[in-house]
């Protein structure tokens, strides 16, 4: 009898250990199962309601929903927050709809230069790359920096070399090239400054969706994802192609821990989109986390303070998505809209484009 | 009589405007003259008392004093916090005693790759460069990015190109080359990781100061400066050659706003030195500022919380210098020592190396 009980106990323990191993490489804590959730953004911008045709809107809604669905399914089966952030951002990077990965804009020299960062809220570990050119998924390189090096930030050719050594899939210029984007870049490459530009025209052309001449002047196509998993762990990630026509290897807020990307289990996970410099000088994501930790603000009050009070003072521009340790989600932006998606506690996905 | 009075008034007003113009390019506010002060660091490290010979100690003390003297004189005559930070860091970059500018260490590929950042606490404007190779004073490029571009961070070749266009003095490899450093780099270039190394041996050899075989294993030679000027404005700057033998264009905390460098007139100005990754993942400098702003801690309590509480949790390593809006100075480190200098309200300069 005692021997049988021992065997059963060992078997149960074995199953438990195996199941833990299967779920994730990020060692979730063993606390009781918690409410899990996910939020996604595909950039904020000057895009009042009616900016897009119904076909364009449908394409954005569908991709945002597909990404949220993927993340929610992974969370349901017990994947870690970090794994989910990476997978969801990969999907958005692979879509030509957003200014990240495949959809990245051209620099002044006609190149692709992408930035990305990921952060694990349980350990504060993070990884970040900038000015990366020949990789399909910059977020995978950021993750690899976090997991497989003692460091956090690698730049340019160095980051590419690290990616190659770690067998991360490469992509040549043709992977990113589209005739339509090229023509638009040619049209503005002699201007002195980089600009967030009318991006949707080109990507819609890619998909043979009818394009209208619209009045979008600024659109930040950065993508981001924040997650709370069933172990109570938070994670955040952001990926971007940066400014169209940028030069001097300009780096924005996306790959800067504390500015465009931040996660801590003590407070929240955040991903930002907008004029990068505004998020860098306010150390935006960490400001939100610290308003919660040191001042006791709720997630909603803290994100509101940043985007509608602090950003007013510095004439800042953009938005963010955030999830706190209790699973509350906050969308905050001072632009006309922000591509975004969230999932409620019953698994229902809602996607949004405009201020609605 | 009335006409004479008017003429005198106009003359006085004219003098006042001229004097304002002369003092600085950073538009100090017109508030009454305040207590001004400055603090400097030349890196923290594992260097218990007795690590250096009296001759070595004297060389460090002399350079720290010279830099503090320069900064204090500039402040006395009304220069702005940002101008003082730049001038003091230039002096430290020009010295081979520190791992910044001329004294920068070699990367794994035998190159020099320097990072620097500067921040204006009055406006939150900031500038930052990383992986810059052919410039004598990286802090000048960071300042130029802040003043003459819409952006904050430029990287690698792009940052160099921006520096050239703005006529910032270049330096070729021979400016940085020393036989002794080269030999030491050759000795470790086949190791897999970058390392903070026994740095003083090489720089002392440069100056023909007798070198002893000492037990320093880790020394972060980064330099930094924090200032409060007589207009009540704060500024901070940091400059570094990074890790000896680093690869993949690794970026540390020095050029990351909120991590290694931060300034806000609302709270304090901070410059950090140590294992960069520890300062990035804790968003160290902004954490100190937010502990003051959101939790009401004093400067000393906030820096203590970061270096002796938070850093204990993550096994973090290093130190920082900080000045608050009232002119209080804080030195905080968990290493055996930190090269540092401060000036009291009578203009007396004190320099330190060890835990003393």
C-alpha cells in the first residue's frame, strides 16, 4: 500500500515536472494559476475616423485579431509571458501592414534599419537591438541577446553578427523591398529630416487593396505587445522600422528599456508608440511604473498622467499599451487613433483603430 | 534729468542683456542667483585601499581636482550647467587616466568604440551617441545632437557622419593607440567575453609612473559630471570607452537616458558607473529621480535605496554621483571605491579614490 502510494506520488511529481518543462523556457513561478491577458498595438497616429476605407480597416482588424488570438491561445495552454510577446511580435513583424520587420520603411540611404526590445517582468532581464538590417524578426534577436548573452544592447553590424552566430533567419534587401515604398522613399529622400509618413498607401498596395489618397500625415507603425501569463508574470516587447527617411543611425524609444519598453512584476508591462524622442526624454515607460510603485497610482491613472499631463508639458506625441500585475489593461494615446487589440477574461477579442 | 535717467536705465538694461548672452547658450532662467556646485566621477571599481601606489593616487587626485576646478570656475562666472558638464567631461576624455575619449579601451576587434550622453535638467533635452570611433570628444557629439538635431540618439557610423558634418574634431586610431594597451588587448582578445580589467597599469605606464602588479580585477573607468548652476538649473553627462574586449557593438548604460545619465530640475542630476546592464535593467538614474519626486525621499535616501537595496536584489555592481535641486551632493557605490570629486559652498575641492 505504502509502496503503491509512493509510486503514484512519484508519477504525479514526474508529470508535474514534465508539464513545467513543456510549457516554457522562462521558468514561470509555481504560484496558483492567475487571470492571464494580452494587449497589442500596431502604432498610433494622426488618423481621424474615416481615414481608412472599409477594406483597409478590415485588413488591420483582421491582422490585429489574428495576433491577439495567437497570444491568447498560447497563454491558455500555459506558455510564458516572454514566449507570447515574442510570438505575437513575430507575427506583426511578418505582416507588411506595420512598420516593423517586413513592413519596415526605408532610411535616407534606402536601407532598412530596425530596432526591437523585449523585457521579462519576473527577472528584469531584457534584450535590445538597434539598426539591424538583414534579419526577418528583430524581436528574435532581442530575445536571444536576453537569453544567450551577459549583455542587453547590441547595435548595427554587431547585432547582425550575433544573430548570424545564433542562426536567426536572415533576410536580404528583396525581402523588404516593394516598388511602391521605393517610389515614395525616392520622392522624399532629398528632404532634410526623417518623417512619420502616410504609410498605409504602400502597404495596402502590396495586398492589392484599393488605396485612397487620404490625409494621414503622421503614422507611427511600431508594433508592441504586453502580456500577463497564468503564472502571474509580465512581459513587454516593441519592434519598429523607425522613421521613414531617417539618417545618422537614429535610435528611437522602442529599443530603450524604460523609454519605449518596460516590464516588472511589481507594477506593469508597457510598450509605447509615437515620437520616440518624447518617450526617451520622459523615460516614459519607467515613469508609469514608478507612478504606480512609488505614488500608489492605478495603471489607468499612471498612464493618463504620462500621456495627458506630462506629454502636454513637453508637447509629446503618441500612445502606449499597458497591463498591470492584476491583469488590468490600459490604452492611452493623445493622437487620433491607435491600432490596438485586447482580450477580455472570457477570451473575447476586441480590436480598435480610431478613438472609439 | 528724466532723459539722463532713461539713458542710464537703457544702458543698464543693455548691459544685463549682453551679460545674459555672454554667459551661456542654454538660456538659464532669470531666478535669483543660487548655490551652485559640481560633482565628478572617474569610475567605480574593485579597488580596496592600498590598490594604488602613492604616485598613482597622486595622478588621479590631481586630474580630478583639475576638472573640478575648471567646472567650479565656470560656474562662478555664470556658465550654464550644460556648458560646464561638457567642458569637464572633455577634460576627463582628454586624459589617458580614464576609460573615455583618449584613454578608451580596445574592443575585441581592436577598435575604439565610445558612448556618451548629456542631459539638460531644465528642458529635459538630451543627446546621446554610441559606438563612435573617430572623434576626440564623444560628449561634444552628444551635445551637438541635443542642440542641432530634432533627435536624441545617433549610433556608430551615423553618429560619426553627423559629427563630421558639424565640424567636431576627428581623431584617427593613432590618437587612441598605446603599445601597452595593445599588448594587454592581444593577451585577452581570444577570450569569449568582454571584461572590466586592470586598467590602471596601462595608463600609468603612459605617464611613466611606476606600475605595481596589483589585485584590481574590475575597474569601470567611465567618467561623469553632474552640476547645479547659479540659475538653479541641473545637468548631467557621462562618457565611456565601455568594456575592454567588447563585441557585437555592445551598448552599456552611459548613453541611455534614464539608465546611466539623467537630469531634471524637478529632482536631481545623475551619472552612473559600473556594470552597465545592472543600471539598464533597473533604469537606475530615473528610479532615483522618481523615488524623490513620487515618494518624497531625499537625494541621499534615494541613491541609497538604489545602490544598497535594489542593487542587492539583482546583484548589481557600481556607483553613481548625484546633485539635487537644492545643491546637495550624493556619492553612492557598492564597490571598494570610486574616483570622485566635489566642491563645498566655499569652493573647497575634495577628491577621493577609496571608501573613505
